[in-house]
């Protein structure tokens, strides 16, 4: 297996769990996909740690779902994978919001977690 495929598998493992939790509107489960000291930047001021992730996703409307597409990956260290994605957040009562997401995932035998998450409306 080449390194790009392996890196995408690492990202998809974390992102599929993240997406399932977002779609189910389960903020605690979303936050469990992040490291305890993760830097999180949604479309509001940034936070550090899982509680900020919980608060952010708890404030999102019920029925919001996420669909992601991995655009680029880079391996920055043996245990660190960068992903650049396009994410469509769909809502029950308003148009879909497309954003671009950069994230760093720490790869570990104990479980891969998001270390840094930053959203932008600009590609």
C-alpha cells in the first residue's frame, strides 16, 4: 500500500467517526475524535480542548449533516497526517454550506485523533 492511500485511510477512520457523530448530533462523541489539547477553529472563535468542540457542535441545529471529500494529504511525521478537505454541511431549513477544512491527525495504536482543526469558507 502506498503512503498516500495509507494516509487517506487514517484520515477516513477519524473522519467517518466524526461524520457519524455530527450527523447524529452527539457533541460528546464528536469531541471524542479530538485530542485533549486540540486546537479547534470552526466558524466561531477558536478553542483549545474537547469542551470547546462539545460547545460548538452542541450549538449546531438538529438535522445538520456533513459530507466530506479529501482533496490533499501530507505526512509530516511518522505519527502526523495533514488533511485538506471540502465539507458540505447540509441543513433542514437552509442551503448547504460548503467549507474547506484543514486538520492534523495524530496516528497512534491507541487511536487516531484530531490535533488541529481549522475551517475556512475560502478554498
